[in-house]
C-alpha cells in the first residue's frame, strides 16, 4: 500500500477517514448490502495507520466526481475529513 503511505507523507500526517473509489488494490468485492471486502494489504494499512474508510457507492458516478472535485493537489485541498 505504497499509495496510502505516500498520501500520509504528502499531507504530513494522518487523518481519521479517507474516501476511496472501489479501486481493486483496496476493495476485493462490494457486497449486496453495500459492505466491502478489503484486500489483505489494505486491511493492514487501515490497522497500521488507524483510519476509517468512506467508500463511494457503486454505480454512483456523482460521488466520484465530487471526490475528484474536492481533491485539488495544486491548491493544497485534499478532501480530508
């Protein structure tokens, strides 16, 4: 989970929650009830860094657009909750 580590290095610390798309390095499968089965590597990162996950709903492109609009690296606004 180099990406998670790099993210925390870039922001200079940790955060309580991160919002993720249903990307395959993190999510093995989306359950019918909306729950997620996370990959072993992502579960280790969650435990190590002690953060919560706010996943985007499948089939809800508007959530991803809002997430992308919130993440503006040039402005220093990383959409962290």
